[in-house]
């Protein structure tokens, strides 16, 4: 059975009765120690900083806090059915005139979203979706407001602002967002007033209630995706240069229960006991091993990359290890998607330059350079997910467990499978590329990047940030470059092999485009 993430395939072998070697190795033997630039624990934040759905005054003491925390934990573990149905009647039009509501919306936006809205995409929940994910979605009683509706329209990390006049209803809705359905409540239900000339006149000044929720999960609880493997979410922290929005990305080994559920979904015919054995192996050995390696790779890149590339890969901000020393939780800088769209050519150049820097300056190969693992921030293209990465020249076979994991990963990764198929069908004839099939080699990265830049819309999250017109001259030139990489005239003496070769080819296209533009304007 084909699976998206290489890690699963390794486990598949267990079900066929072969027991992978025990992973008792000391993690420090597997990789150089992580160089977190902020020592773990220095970031004083809790992953579960969640304001209450009720106004602050209604919260009572530490006992309730503890109770809430336990309830939250339970909720996480059991994924209760969302109270969506019960909320339907909230769509009944709230009292409060439309004009008053709009004034209250403006007050709430000014109070909470000034920074959030600057340079980002905002929309009203009542407007027809434009097919774009937005960063700020605002709703009032007459508009769609349920968590699932907001989730579908918001980017990861985007916020939902709700403003109404009925305290009870606003409170009920806030509760549906509170740590559930992929959101956390960032600002609890708060009374707001639309003062007139700075004055609040009782009985006259419009007043209402608002709350703010942020989409912190990549997928909704209970949903399944082939795109991601780990549990990755946004966690709150104090605002700082490293966390300008007050959030960091937390990547952790998924829970056992979650993983069993996912495996059951993926392999419905497998025996439960076999799935449980697989889940155990993944949770205890495979995931922690790769997360430990990822933390180390991020540390190496912060140390060795030239400054202009350092913020194009995640900066590690803290780790939590288990008693054996394996990383189980990794906090890193949030490279928030956004900014103005870039051209297909800029996307290609920036990606290739970043890849060349990672290969040449940090001596690291990514090995899983799918579009899902690329981001576009206002500073340009970045790469995330160094979970499969390897040091160039690293002898993974020196550790039997690691050797086995990498062999399996190279045999089954999505990129490798694609490469295999393309070689088989004659779509790849470049010897330098076909000889790395099944291997951990940096040419795998340049191969895949060459494929991606010709079809840059594979990731729905990036679609609106890359200007791509299939029919354009530039798209044609980029496709021709990709073809020259994959099927050179002389397969023995291919012109393109490394990421730097790709950069050179792209720069030539850039010059041609500039010349053509100059000619047109003269
Ligand atoms: N530091 C980061 N900044 C921004 N987005 C990130 C960051 N790390 C992960 N992501 C997002 O989370 C997704 C899943 O994280 P990733 O590290 O790729 O986990 P997995 O190994 O499960 O694929 C990525 O595809 C990306 O969209
Ligand atoms: Mg990924």
C-alpha cells in the first residue's frame, strides 16, 4: 500500500512479521547535539495558555484552572463531537442594529487587530469567499460564524473576530471556539463600547461583546490528512523578536491514541494488535529519532548559514526531551505565510538559492522538498520540515537503526517513488539524477526542486502567493529549464546537476526576461 510519509512505510513492515531492530541507541550517537539558540525552558510560555470563554471576572481560582486544564486534556484525548448543531440557532439574527454592530466591529478591530490586519488579508464572513485563505475573518450575528466555517476560510494562524450584542450568545459561541475545532480563544468574551467623542453615555452608547479566536491547528481534531505526520500547532508565548505575533510553532510526536486512530483509518484491514505494535514503535523510536535529528539540523543551519538565509529556515527555540534524551517536542520560529504574491520566476530563484545555501553552507540535504514543506513569508521563500534531512556525507549506515530507517525512507518516500516512475517512463534521463534513485543524495533535492518550479501551485496554501500563468513566456522558459535538467541533450554530460547549476539557469532566464521587457519599452 502506498503511503505519503516515508515513516509509515517502515512500520508497514512490522505487520508482515519482520521486527525492526530495537532502537536503543543513545540519541547523541545519532546526530550532533541540537544547538537550540534559546535554551529549552527559557521561553516562559505554556502550550495551553487558553483564556476562558467566559469574561475574566467569572473565572474562579486555581482549582477551577486545574479542572479546566484537566477537562481540556480530556477533550483533547476524546475529541468530543463539536457542539455545532446546538449552535445553529445562533444564526438567528441578534438584536442590535447593523449600524451599531459595525461601530462595535471597528472598536474591536482597533483594539485587537491593528497589527494583525496590517498588510494581511481580511474578509467578512458574510461576503462570498474569494477562493483565498484570509488572515482575519470578522463576523456579526447575521453572518456565518461556526468554527468549521471559519476554519475553512482562514489561513493557519489566522484569527476570527466575533462581535454581537447578546452576552449569552456570544459566550456560547466563544465556548465552541475555546480549544476546540482547531482554534484557541485568544481574547475571551469582552464587553466593548462604541464611545461617542470619547464619551460613554449609559443607555445611548452602543455596547456589545466580542471575542477573538485563532486557528492554531493545521487540521481539525478528528480529521485525517496525508499531508502531515507530526502534531504541529501554534503555541502562545510572550511577544518578542522571535515571536512577533506571540506564537511559536510546536512540533511534537503525536499521541499514541491519535496515531492508532490514524493508522486504523489508513490500514482498515490490518489487525488492531499489529497497528498497536506499529504505533508503539513509531511513538517510542522512529518519531523521536527523526525529531531529534530535525532539532539538530535546525541548529546546524542557524550556525552555518549566511545571515540572509537564517530566517528562511525555522530557528529552533526550545526542545523537550524524554528520559532517554530523545526530543519529543520542538518549538521553533513561526515562518508565517503571507505578504505580496511573488512571480513564478522569483519563486524559482529564491528556492534554488536557498537550496544551494543549505547544501553548500550548511552541508545539509533536505530530502523531502515537497511544496507542503515550503512557505512564502513577506521575506520570501522558506523551507520547513527538516525531519528527513541528512548531513552531506553523513554515514547513516553506521547506526544500524538509522541505516535501516533511511534505506526504507529512500525506498518509499513520495519523491523517490516519483523519481522511480519518471525514470521508468523516460521522463528523467539525466544520469546524475537517475543514479541517486533510492539514495540519500543532495541531487534528490535539486531534482525535485526542478520539478516543483515548473508547477508551483501544488500547495493550496501557497497558490495565492505565486503568480503563475501556464501560458506565459516565463512559464514556458521555466518548463524548458526543467526539461533541460531532467532530460539533457547529453545525459552523460548534463549541464544541470546541483542547486547552484539551477540558480545559474534561472538567472539566465531572468536576464532574457529583462531584455525582452527593455525591448518592449524602447
Ligand atoms: N516553522 C514553521 N513555520 C511555518 N510553518 C511551519 C513551520 N513548521 C511547520 N510548518 C507548517 O506545518 C506543516 C507541518 O509541519 P512539518 O514540519 O512539515 O511536519 P510533518 O513532518 O508532519 O510534515 C508544514 O507543512 C508547514 O505548513
Ligand atoms: Mg512536512
